[in-house]
C-alpha cells in the first residue's frame, strides 16, 4: 500500500501551534495549491489543503512559516470523523506532514532568517530550505 502526497503552495494563514497535555507539539495550517488549468473565465483556481504537522516539525513550522510563505509538503493523506456539537457527523481529510521544506528566499513571506537559528543555516531534521527554484505558480 502507498499513501504519499507531495504539495507545493502558499500558507493561507500563520500556523496554529498547540501543545497537547502530554507536551506533544501539533501545528495546523492551510496550504493554497494552484491548479494546473484555468477555469472557463480564464482564471486560475486553487485548492485549499489542510496540513497537520507533529512534534519537532510542528515547532519548526510555528517558528519559521507565516501567512504567504511558500512551502513544499511531503506526507500522507489522512481521513477522520468526529461528532459536532449539533450532533452531526463531520468528516475531515488532511495531509499529515512528514517533511516540510521552505521554498523561496528571505523576504518572500517566510520567517526563514537563520540568524536566530541555533543550527546556523544547516537544515534541520524534517525541515529544510530551497532557494530560487522555478515553480509554475
């Protein structure tokens, strides 16, 4: 079996970083991913994909990504359901991020200024930076 998703897009909002009671970090955000075609009016459309990151990757997302940041996400598709307060059943499909990479340089919507990074510019486990690649959107 294979469950792998790779997405490149921009964050629609700052990541929401929380800690569970046991201290585990979890970050959630939405990634806007452009479609490869235009609609009947000649306009590009995008899909808005919910992303969830855990532990160290979650902490790094909260620290270095902001609304408008361009990122590449590699992970798995997960579906789950829950009972809403009104008694209805809600279904959620999201990407659980295994790897998050910055795309773009400084000043392009990211907080990837490594001056305050203890690793002094060395990519961190599960989190790295890509500069100046050609992205089709």
